[in-house]
């Protein structure tokens, strides 16, 4: 019995604990038209203040670009409590969908 317990403990140590899902938040310049956005490996829930999501995906830049393609320019993006810097956010926003009409006027005014 002791050998089995030791073997199980060793296996768990080698494999490690399951990874916890990372949390992401973003503030689009203009609130998206839909409350739920599916982009790459994440499902975003968007409200007036921000879009929030959780995933095991560990490439924040890709997740940011995916959201920007669907929601438009982002004012901020945070991955597990770390906010993107100016250069990271600019690279992300290079993927942003074009904003048209009244939404564009609102974005320009801000």
C-alpha cells in the first residue's frame, strides 16, 4: 500500500496540478453591440464598463487582438491583473475593426 501511495504522489508531482484559468478584462472604446463575443479560445461577456473573460489560453496578445477584431479599438487590456502597456495596446489595436457612422463620431469625441 505504501508503494502505491508513493507512486501516486510521484505521478502527481511530475504532472503537476491543473492550470487555473487566467482572467482577462478589456475596455472597448465603444460598447460592443452584443453582450457576448466569442473570439479564438475565449468567450467575452461585455457590459457598459468592460468585457470580461476567463480561459486557460496563455497568449494574452492573441486574445487582445481577437477581441479588438470583433469589438473595435480597446482603451485598455488586462491579463491576470497586468495591464498592457502603450506599445502592447497599440499592437493589439492594429487588429481593431473599423468603427463607422455615429459610433465613429463618438470615438473621435473621446
